[in-house]
C-alpha cells in the first residue's frame, strides 16, 4: 500500500487509460464468464489474454506480490483439500473411474485430477484481471465514473473517502499497539500465551475504534461545511469523459459476455473431460 | 455599515443538555474586521463558531433564543451549503478537513459539490492555490505535507468559495511555533489583500497576537465577558482571571511589578513609552535573573552515539547522544520530521538501532525486550484516549500488573498508591468516561507509574489543553520529578520547555544540533530557525526596550514563574 492509501500504481498502459466504470463492466463480464463454465478450453485462452494484459500494464511485481501469492496459495490449498477429501469426485461428473494415486482410505482418480486442474484454472483466470483493476484505477477517478453510470454520488464517494483515511487509522492502530507493548500488553511472543495476546489485540481495538468514530464525526462536519450532499448533482475534479476507446471496450465486454452465454447454452454445457 | 454577523441577546442550548451553552450573546461583527474570540475550554467559543457556520442548527440541534443574522438573514431559514458561501470554515483538525486524495482534489471539493464544470474548476483550483503559495504541491498527497501546509490547502479550499467571512477554529493547534507564525502571517496577508472578515477562535494569546487583530471577544461560561482592542484587554489584565495566559512579556511586566493598567501598546512586544521602565526592568532582571545552580545528577538513561535508518547515507537518527538524570526534566525539541518520535521508539525498543548504545543506570539495555524496557522507561502518548482500553479506572491502572501475574492484593495496593499520587484516588471506582481530558491524561500517567519506571517519556504532554489545564498537569509532572522521576518531554511547545525543563536537546534532521539550557537554546537564532522554533516574545520585548541583558530578563521571568509568585 502506498502513502496515499490506495494501491494505485501510476502508468499509461491501456488499462490505466481505460475508464473506471468500463473496467468494472469488463471485470464483471469476465467474472460471469468464468463462473459459467467448467471447461479448460475456455479458461486457457482467457488466462493467456489476462497474463498478456497484466504484463503490458507494467506493474512492478513487488507491489502485487502479496495479492498474487495469496491467491496462488488459496488455489493450491483448495486443490489439495478437494483431492484429499473427495478423491473420486470427478466420477460424479463424468461417470467413469480411472484410479491413479492410492491414498490409503481411497484412491484419487484421473477424473478428479482433471477436475481439480480445471477448477484451479478457473480461479487463476480471475487473478490477472483483479490485479489489473485494483492497481491501475485511481480511486477518485473510479468514484467519478461510478457516479456517471448511475450510482448515487454519496455512495461513489464513500470509496474514495475510505481510502483517504485507512492509512490514518492503521497508523493510529500501530502507535496504540506500541504503547501497549511497552506496558507489557503487546502481541509479540514475550507477552504471554496466544490467548493473552489475542486479548491484548482486542483491547487495542477499543481506543482505535473510539478515535475512528470521533474522526468520522469531524470528517462529516468538514464535508458538510463544504457543501457535500446538499445538491442533487456533483462534478468531479479527477476523472475524464468517456472516449471512443472506452465505448469500444464496454461494447467488447458485452459482446464477449453474449458469446459466452451462447457458447454455454449451445455447445459447452458441462464439465469438459477429454479422456472418456 | 451593516454587520455581516449579528447576535442579539442570543442564547443556545444543545438538545440533550439541561443548561444553555450560550447565554445572552450580543455581538456585531462588521465586514473587513479581524476578530479574535478567546476563552478557556468550555467557555462556549466553539459553540459560537458552530452558530456562525451553520453546524448549529443543521448538524447539532437545540433551542435558540434571541436573534442571529448572518449576511442579513436568519441562518435557520437557509441551508448549511448556502451559509458556507458566506462563512468559510477552516477546522482545527487539519487531517479531518483534508478530504481529498491529493491537494488539487481537496481544494476542488467545494467546487465539485457545486457541480462546476471540470475545465473551470481546474482553473479556479490553480488560482486559489496560488493565493496561498501552494501551487507547487498540487499533485501531493496529504501524507507528503506538514500540518501547516495542510492548513494552507484548507484555506485555499475556502478561498475558492468566495466566502466573505473566514472562520478559523483553533488555527494554531497541532502546529510547531514556526508554522504557527507562518499561518498567522498568511491569515493576515489574506485579510489585508482580500478585505475579507476574519474570525479566529483560539486560546493562545502569545501566538495569535503576532499579527494585529482589531477586536478581542473574551468568553467565559457561555457569556461574552469583555470586548475590546488588544491594547485595552491586555492593559486590563483580565485574561488570566479567565484561565488564559497573556503574552509572556506582559506576564513578565506584571511579575516585575510594573503597573500595566497605565501602559499603552501592550499588544505586541515593542518599545513601551514609560519613563524609568528600562531601569526598573534591568534592576529586576539583575536581582531575579540569577541562573539556578542545577546539581548534576547521575544519568539514569543514556543514549550513546545512536544511529538508525535504512539508508546509510541519510540516517533518520544520526549519532545522537543524550542523558536524562534522576529528577531531571529534559526537553527534546525539534520540528516535525526531525526524528523525535523515531528516537523515542528506539529508546522503548520498538525500533532497533543500527549502531550505538542505550544504558539504564549504567547497564546496557541493548538486549532488553520492549516489555522489560517498559518497566524502566514509561511512554505516555499525546492523546490519552489512544491509551485507555478499560472501562473502569482501577482496572485500567492495574492492567499492566495483571498481565505480569501479580496477586490481586498486591495489585490493589499498588494501584491505590499510584492513584493517590495522581490525585485520582477518590475516583478509583468510577468509569473512565466520567473523567475530563486532563484527568484522563493523569490516568495514563498512573497506569505507567504502577510499573514503577524511573523515567517517563511524555509525547506532547500539553497539546490541545488551555493554559489552566496545561499548568495543572505540568505542575503535577514537576512534583513527580521532585520525587526523583526523570522526564523526557518530546515537544515543539517552546513555552512548555522554557518553564519546566532546565535543559533542552534540539534535534534537527536526525542530529543533535544543540544541548544547553532552554534559555540559551531559544536565545540563539541559528538554532531556533533550524528547529522550527522562534524567538520568544520575552527576548523580542527585552531587545525592543533596550534592556541590558535579555537573557537575564528571560531567566528572571522563569525564576519568578517557578516561585509561583504573583498569580496565585
């Protein structure tokens, strides 16, 4: 997280220039596509396109490393658990059973292995597009484009204002924790059992929450005194007007979604298993 | 001329309170005036400000009596937005006021709410930023700005609305002395250039009066007790009777026995026209201005050659050494970013130094854990609300002992002893919420005292408190130091240092740039400039009146203050 509180990384790639609301539409179309199918033939091209887009955006890997590994670890754990808990789940989808790896109480079969592969590809398809949307969108520009597609500006602005004050709150939390630590009520190993440390952590929440409420009060006053929420409409300093490119991508997203639905209905109905 | 703001026998009672907060207020403020509304905490001055900017009645409801006209109209019949076009408010909390993700967005906030077109908005933002000299920072995020700079941005945001009245709610809170001086200067410039009406709510006379004001409105217990020019108010000597502190040189004149009622031109530290004044003050400085011999106490805490920083070429803390002895109060002065808080984190063990040593009674603390250090060196945060986690007073104080596994009887005994020292014993069975801000502050000290440290680090101990509470708290700290407790005061309040700390360490850019008596430090222009401090009005006054030894004059003032003469 950078000092402005958002994860935004400045740049000028295609995705950076794309309007925030269009990105949201694209992201939603992408997500719907992903959830509709259980077919590797759909996921592999989507994953490839996603990775190309991600690479061209030029986001330093260090910045997205946390989110990246988090999602990878989640996917891997998910795969392992499915294999261990339901080693023959694939049979239910294909009707065949090809035993491969014995695990004592049961045998993992090829169908389940392929199912897990497909499922992991499904989750990973979402990875590049989510990272792209999060790291290339300036929060206030995003708020402004949300407002344009019909979201009330008070709700759209909430995104921006939350990002503005999250770093303040984390800083407050950290300094309170430090002062508690000096009184022997920290959350490090020397401060006692896990239970005691959790209790200490919970105690810190009280003053931080109180100060957050106080902060909300003064920020609300500050905003009201400057006329927020009194008019029906509001304009935005950050953000820009829709350009032909934005329209193109919005239409593209919808077309993609249409094609997807047609594919789903007409051709790729269920789980694709090439070896049966 | 029509007044722009007019209160007539105005009173206000908040919805859930039984007593009115404002009583019988009659006040006319005329266009182009510069007004200072003064008063101790709880005097009703913030409520008065809320009435002017529309937070009352639109956010805080209640019953009003009498009449109030703003720009000739009754505010209750308008909206808070319409009012904001007449009265622009700059809040005390610079972070709460700064709602944009960068400078430009923040200045544009009002314009956005007016639904102004983007091209016109960009132009207006630049014009407003130019007025306050912040155009170079247009892309900066609030985290890259100092408190003073954030305030400049807020001012630009209000200027872009063309409001006729600028209302400043405690503009000096949270600013270091140099930034405070700049803020007052900027306000004065804008006032002069634009002819706008300026209203300031403050309790620090010394700092507000750095630039001329037209009238002072003095409030106490919800009423206006006096209105007059600064000269009139200062000569009448009534500030102190309402818990406010006059500028230090006026204090000094009183201590020296000069009859201030007969003096004219007290509002700034200039040459006064009074026969024999110089001789009288010189004699007083000579007689009272002896430097106290301070017995050198053995060092309890010693920081030796400490260096910290991830970039070896620009360390955050660069070979810093300092000592705090038993019973000693040492002030750690310096501007924001000089490394004061980093140093305190190094001492408490939250950060680990790259090199250098830390000694407690001669023992090397380098390998001590944070917890063990906490038993030797207590750390008290600026805002007590950030430290208090328990509901009941006795529990809060005993918390640190409980986690150490002491028996209930021992805890009770120690807690009661600490509460007695802090004057909170009668409240031991009360909930924390029943305490005032100052009492909470003492409660945090009590919860540190039970751990029996020999040194306490106080971070900005007096921020946001008016003079009466400030003095009460610091006298309490001084009494603890007489019991042998050592204190390191981290502060940018020079008056605090001047009066309570015999010795000061000045940090600038991570280095110790001076370690000397506070009088000497504040008397040196090089040091004060580098550390964002400023010359005190005492020495300015002494120089303006051609006194023989300004330093002795300052020392005489400190000595007499310490004796507690005159004002009690």
